[in-house]
C-alpha cells in the first residue's frame, strides 16, 4: 500500500488529516533517539540531603516526540531504602502513546532489593518507549542519595545516547573508551607525557612554596598524630613519687610534681576487693601553686583473670603509666567506667543499624530488652537488642508504620501493639506472635501502651482506645487473652508514672494534681499519703537508681519577663516513698536546665546520667545518691553522649543504652564503660 504525506487540504473537497504519530514517524526517519548535545543536558544530580534527585534542564528526542525541561531542574524522589538490602533504581524519560496518557515525562523505575541487585529493564513496545538517564544505587538503610551513587547512562547508546541527524547514531561508548585510553597513556606514572610535564613543574615549585603531595601530607598527619599522642602523656615533664605501699606491694598514692616541686597531679587508688584489687583510681589536678584543685578524674576499674589487653589513655595523662607507677600491672585490667569528671571522653558506640529517618516507628522490647522492632510500611524488622543483628522479618500488620506504638516479649510470645488516636483513621489492636515460628497466634484489643507486670494467670498493663484521653489499668488472661479493665473511681483521668527502681506507680488525676496515690504493678493501692512534691508534672523516669533513692524532677515556672523555669530534684525512700529531701539543681530562672525525662545511674551509683534533648549529661552523686554540687549541678556535668534513648539495661560492667542518633537515621547501642583494648 502506498502512503505519502504531508499535503494541504481543500475545504469540502479533499480533506487531509494527519495524526501526531504520523508526524512523529516522519521525524523518526532522520532524527534518532537520545538527548541533545550532551554536557549537562538532562544530567541527573543530587543535593545529598534526602532521597530526592534532580534532572537539569535540556532536551530529549524519543521516537519523533520532543521532551524538554525548561529553566529550573526537575526534582524527583526515590522511595525509602530497604533496611537490609540494596537496590538499583533508574531515572528514565518515558514516551507513552496510550490514549489515557499521551505524554513524555520523567520517572523513577524502582528496582528490587536484593543481595545482588539488578537494574530495572526499560519498556519499549508499540505504545511505550523509555530511555535511561542514570542508574541510582539506593543503599540499604540510608536516608539520602550521594553523588557517587549515581551512574550516568546518557552516553550509552543501548539505553539512551545522543541525538544524531540523517545517519545512524554515533557510537559514543567507543569514543569515550578511546579517549579514556588516550588520557591514561598521557597521565600514567612515570612515562606519560602530561605526568612528566607536571612532575617537572611540581619539583620546581615545591622548594619555594612547600607544596606537598597527598601521600606526603598523610605521612605528615600520621607523624603529627603520633606526636600529639605522645604529648598527651606528659609524664616526662614531671617527677614521680609513690607513697603508702600496701601489703601486696601496691603504692596507693602517686604524685607527679613539676620542676619547681609544686604538685601537678595526685593519683589515689581505693576500694580494694577481697583479692586486693583496687576498684577506683582518683586523679586530682592542681594549679601552678600546687594547692588549688582544678579538676578531678575518676576511673572505675574492673579486672579479668588472664588479661593481655593493650593500654587505654585518659584525657590528660596516660592511665597505663599511672597504674604502673602504683605497681598495678595492666595485664589483668579489663574495663574502665566512664564517669562524670572525664572531659572529652564519651560513651562508646558498640553497635549501629541504619534506618530511615522518616515513615517508620522504632520500639524496644519493653519487658526484657531482648529485641528492637523497626517498622516500615510493609515490614517489621526484628533486631537483637545487644548486637543489632537482624533476627527476623515479619509482615507488618499495620496499614502504616506510625501506628506501631509498643512491644514486649513474654515467655515465648511477642506482643506488638498498634494505636492511632486519629478518629478519622483509628487503629487499635495487639498482635501476638509465637517467638519460635514468628507466626501470629492471636489478636486482642484495646492497644497496650505500657507493660507493668505478670504472674501465672495475668498480664498487667495499661491499655487505651483511640477515643480515650487516658490509659486504663488492665488485666489480660494469659490463656484466653480476655481483657478486664479496671476503673479507679478516685480519678476521672488518671496518669501513671513508674517510680524506678521500684515496680510501683504514681497515679495522679490530670484534672486535680492533689488527688494522687501510689499503686503496685498489679493495681493494689500501696499508699495514699503522697508528698506534695510529687505532682502531675513530676518526672520519675530514672532507671537503675541508688539503692534507697527514687529521683523525681520538678520545674518552677515564671512568665515575667518571659517563660522561664528552675529545676529541682526530690529524693524519695524506695520503701516508704517518703521525701528524704528536695533541692534546686539550678540557682536562677535564666539557666532553664531541663531533663527530658530519661535517666539512669551507673558507676556503682556514683553517677547519674540524664537526657537533655538528644544529649547525655552525667552528674556526680555522693554516697547517699544526692547531687554533689547542689544548685551548681547545672554546670558541673560532662557531656557523655548524643542519643534519643529507647531503652537501657545493665551488663556485668556498666549500663548499655539503646536509642536513635540525633540525625534520626541510625539505631545505636552505647555503653558507659570502655574496654582497655578499645
């Protein structure tokens, strides 16, 4: 059949109609697919801040159809990364001639997460034709795209290429490979022409400008670091004197004196165990007069039987050398507790796991601290609390990640709770899984918001429905999962706060803070005689706790000339809940020192670490568990870490904290002590 085009129409006699595709067919005969001009035309880039990429302005030609981005780059966003596996996405320009679409637009083809991810295939059929501008590697758990993750495909003739005219497309791949080979021959060491010319120039200017190569600079840095490390020791600048030898030949006091015989530092070991191993080494640093105390550094020391560990330096001097001066061999020293007076020494991060910084929920096992649960749109990833190794992946029962609110493990069952108080999209259920098979065995409602206790018959917890403004004390039958909710007639809107280290709870009426009592974890009233210091605003979430002290924090507010507050602490007896004493830890309203409700004691209850925003601030305590510095406590602390804590637990050496880093893209485990080999 003969076909021809294009000719004018004669109205009413010989109408000539042509489709868009007939015009495109015409242009296809002499303009080939691809992008125009190369360079930055339709180049894919990133700001390296999030999952967004951009395509720079430019033109493309696909099967006779024109595509154009004008003036400003076009921004596209990749889907969230898989927590465990990488994937490869593709940035494409798509011609779609189907009647419902009829466009040429840019899209992201999402790849499949895999151990060895594959590039998504391009679609090319009678209606759809795609060309690829770039591949983008989406790294597992990472919440932003960096430039090195983008592979430019614009010059690859198989997937894109450059637009050419009247002849077949230029093989730009071969051109590029030949250019690269030529460039390598010119720049190779030591025979390349360009390299020899550059080396002659470099040698000429090096003598007058002190210019150095990166290798020389790195060597210089290494030497400088070694020099700085040596300077930190400072021991050669002082004379050493040892005193008070015990029956095992250990000097309990060592002094370092300046050349003018003034005291620079005194080290005192104390708190020997039954084997004569001293548990504490206290360093006191003195001003140039040898009398005025400038700072105190306390090391808490633990031992093992075999040893063989390397040394660990302190902030001002070398702990190895100091202990040797006492006569203590480092071979059996294993761990040091990080305590309040050690400047520039922070809690080590011992494990980390990348997560998305948005569209997710993270909750620990609030009962035993066995797992961390990380929920995204369609999956819940279960990690070991101590190592953050992945244990299991289960399908999320929730329509969206933010509905996941609580989790705990009890006797081989995993309870995963979901709650959404938005009455336009409510959610309210607890999903129960068999821990051995990770299959769902039961559901119940309402949602659990706090695990309290359990016995052979019941689980005791707080539950809440979406329409409720307060939590309700609840018993769950462990055999039938039937729910019994207990209403306390004393309170119209009760608020519950755990009184660590006990298993009791302060209950306060939201509408009447004077109406309060203390109950145990099974709902029995312990006492209704509650000190006025304990109110609805009191923060009690300090884990661990001195053996006989419950910590509560209150804030005194004033609004003139602007909103300000002072912080105070109350110390309560763990058996009677009576107030031992209260005191301000700031001395004026302008300081506005505030703890965000999470804390823990460590270092044999000699240190209290509090959360301040995402920062940990560690305070020294006296033998009674009281703040040593009273109203000066706001400035007598050390910043020991940065984390939004979720959970903390004790091992046999100190405390381990699990939480989210300040950037929101990692779960991290920190410990409050350092091991000598670190």
